[in-house]
């Protein structure tokens, strides 16, 4: 009797699980299928997407799928990686251009999202208290814990390679990113980077972001 009840319960559970899998399968991309095309990316971003400072390629493991997709599309559309002097963006752009098939991109994004999100090792030092004060303006879009806010289009910063954060802030300031009028999100970020008026201010805010990991 007891066994029969249990049996029915687990059968009902299995049916629910299967229904869930089928509907998820209809919508979701195939992360497993994204593993093979990721091999190209691994050469610079690392086997687990952990980032590689020597290759100037940031951590992408666990990055929000919507943000990865938007950056790939920005590179493809020439909204990023085309500014004169943006050596690193120019390395990435042809890699994005190679992902032409929409399904392949879906799968690749799903695979990157599935990689273990291990916070990177800090390399930048700064005045965390001063950085916290400066971060107040950033929190409106990147979130109080720098975990990112999709509705603002602003990615997570906590746990990202700190040297990469420093470089991107400078890129915005120097017009190497957020330079195209069609780059809506880059245009939102560019004036925010200008609120950090010295190298020290940049290092301080990044040191604070490091403390949120
Ligand atoms: C030749 C080395 C190289 C390869 C291969 C490569 N990338 Fe990159 N990628 C970079 C560099 C360098 C940057 C940083 C560009 C910058 O500083 O603006 C970057 C940046 C990115 C970014 C932006 C991250 C952010 O936070 O803004 C994403 C997303 C990305 N790469 C995904 C990929 C994917 C997916 C692949 C494989 C299809 C790939 N990359 C292959 C070098 C590479
Ligand atoms: C008005 C909203 C807004 C505010 C405020 C803001 N940002 Fe951003 N930030 C964005 C958006 C949107 C992006 C993504 C741009 C894109 O898609 O290219 C971004 C991107 C970034 C990036 C690049 C991340 C990456 O992975 O490439 C860094 C670094 C960054 N912001 C730091 C900051 C800091 C530090 C502050 C505070 C001084 C700040 N942001 C304030 C909206 C904002």
C-alpha cells in the first residue's frame, strides 16, 4: 500500500519533470551543443571561461547570457572593436564575426552561461572606502552588489577580472567603447566612466567592486 502511494507520487513527479523538460527544450538553447564551438574561444578566454590576462581576454564564465549575446552582436555590427587604437577589441571582433549562425550563437551563449562562475583573483589595489563612495552612482544600474541589472542593460561587475574593468572604464573615457551613436548601452555607460576623473579614482572603485565578490 505504502509502496503504491509512493509509486504514484514519483510517477506524477516524473510526468511533471518531463513536461518541464519538453517545454524548456522548446525554448532553451542547447548548452551541450555549444561546447564544440567554444573550443575556439577557449584559446583566449580559457577552457572554463576563467579569463586569461596574458591574452587580454576577460573571464566570461557565468556571464549573463543576454550580455554575452549583446557584446557578440556589438562586435559583429561594428559598434565595438572598430575604434582606432582599440587593439584588444580588434582581436575579439573577428571571433564574433565567425559566429554567423543564430542557432550556433544561442548554443554558445547557453554553454558560456553554464560554465562555473568562479570569481577571478584580484590584481588591483585601491582605497576601498573612497571606491565605495564613488560606486554609489554605479549602483543605480549595476546593482548595489554589482551583480548586474538586466532591466538597465548593465552587466555584473563583481567577480570580473579587475584589470579588465579598469581597461573598459578607460576605453569608455578614451572613446574606444560607446563611440557609436547606435550603441545605446555603450552610450549610457560612457558618461558614467567620466565621473572617475583619475587613475586613482578608477582603482578605488574597482577595489571596492573586488570587495563585493
Ligand atoms: C584571439 C583571442 C580571442 C578569442 C579566440 C576570443 N576572444 Fe573574446 N575577447 C578577446 C579579448 C582580447 C577581449 C577583450 C576586448 C576588449 O578589451 O575590449 C574579448 C572580449 C570578449 C567579450 C566581451 C566581454 C565583456 O565583458 O565585455 C565576450 C562576450 C567574448 N570575448 C566572447 C568570446 C567568444 C564567445 C569567443 C569564441 C567564439 C571569443 N570571445 C573568442 C579575445 C578573444
Ligand atoms: C546609467 C546606467 C549606468 C551607470 C550609472 C553605470 N553604468 Fe556601467 N554600464 C552600463 C551599461 C548599460 C553597460 C553595458 C554597455 C554595453 O552593453 O556595451 C555598462 C558597462 C560597464 C562596464 C563594462 C563591463 C564589461 O564586462 O565589459 C564597466 C567596467 C562599467 N560599466 C563600470 C561602471 C562603473 C565603475 C560605474 C560607476 C562609476 C558605472 N559603470 C555606472 C550602465 C551604467
